[in-house]
């Protein structure tokens, strides 16, 4: 089966490829795992038992996805919200709030941020950014969704009965866009799923991690832990949040390292790190600086027949900018803002 001179690593790689090919072709449908594993273990004598065990475990967990994980993989899901929300306004009418984590204080922090934005701006839409956000507090996730819902609606159920949205004197009618990515995990993806299921928000970005479940840890003889999703979190319609993750309404895939750069500066042009030089991502400002038009500039433009735009291009780096236009370069955020603006135009007609 294997060519002479192949290293053990090469044999493992080839064996993994063959197994995956068989699975894709459906050849493993009628095969017993114990039977196949026993034959492999008995006949591939140059691959030691430890390596085979490792391959079997890795392949098994890969097929289970987020339902089972070994190690401290759940320890990075915070039980508190972490730093407070990041809030700002785009184009004068579109609020943006980013939650770093979903903990007990996340809903109150989000409510305060939204109130602060609405107090000084005529908001026509809101972007809730849950990219890279995680947490295990599903009650907090339900309270986040509750901020945007009228009273009396089932929101989430994490095994303690459905959380029902609270009665309110007024509910925001602003259009809502929720941003997610593959690192949106646990309570954060549950909040996104609840807001979409109730018809409150459109979700943009990449498919979430698929960890919206209650986990129980089991100790292993190696000293590690096996975390199993023992209770699925369900949205208001009684359907579990998919173990494969929440698929966005509008898919926008961005490399995680690049996306982190955009979170630091949504107006910058993020240049991916170079693998050869091990450089970090670089962010270059995208603000165009124009010098003030003078009477001489206007005369020259008219005499030469050039458009006024060319006369206003900055040729002097020390020129005084006049209201530089900031362009959102973050692909997911840009799509969300375009969506909210389009919805506002449609509603105003």
C-alpha cells in the first residue's frame, strides 16, 4: 500500500487522505468502525498504536464538530462580559455597538450604549457586532435579544424553560444588522440566532462556531477534559441553534487576522501579515486628504480644461484637510451599512 522509503509522517498523511476520500464517497456508510480500525491496526505495522489512536480521536472529534472537544477549549469562553461595548455612529444616522463578550452585564452595557447613541443622533439603523465574541451566559444572551423585541415573545431556552421577552412602553423600530464570524461562539451566537429567528435582525458575516450548548466536562486519564454538549440551546420556535453554527443571511468571509485589523480601524486598509517576514497586519489610513481650493486653482482648472476634482487633489502633505471623507473598508461592516441605508430608503418611499 505504501511506497518504500516513505516516512511515518507521510504514511499518516496518506492514510488520512484515503479515509477522508472514503467518507466523501460514502464507502464508510456500511463499515463498522471497530472492524476497520482493527484491520488497520493489525496490518499497518509501521504505524505505532499511539499514532493510530491519535488519528482515530482527531477524526472522531472532527466529525462531531463543536459537540465534543478535548482540552481546555471551553475555558476561553468568558463568564463575564469583559470590557464595555465599543459604540460609535456612522454617517450620522447608523449606530454601531460591538460587544467583546456575553456576560451578566452585557445587556445593561448594550442598553446604555444604545441610549447614549440615540440621545445625540437621529438613528435610522443599528449594527450589533458580535464578531470574536463568546460567553456561556445564555440568560445574558436572551436579555440582549430582549432589548430589541416587544413583550411576550419566546426568545431562548437553555434547559430551564423559554425566556419570554419583557413588556416595554416603546420598542425600537430601527433596522438591525448583526455581524458574526467563525469566532462568534456560545452565548453570542445564541443571541444572533434569537434575533434572526424572531425576524428582528439580518445576520451578516461567516458561519458561527456551533457552540451554543450547555457543556459538561468529563475528566480523562491523560489529565485533559472531554467537553460534551449535553443540552442544546433552542430559539423561540423550539429549534436548537445548529451544532454546525449559525449561517448568516448574507455571507461575507474575511480572514480572521484581517478582520481583527478592521475591528481596530474599520477605515484602514488592512494588509495581511507576510508569512515570510512574520510581520503583523498593517493598517493604512484610507482617508483622502484634499487641499483647499483657491481662486488660482479654479482659474488654472478652467484654463486647462481639467475637472475641479483634479485641481483639489492634495499635492502637499502639509495641506490643511477640509472634512476628509472616511470610507469604511471593513467588508462586513460596509455591507451592513449599505443594507441599513437601503432599508431606510425603501421604508421612506
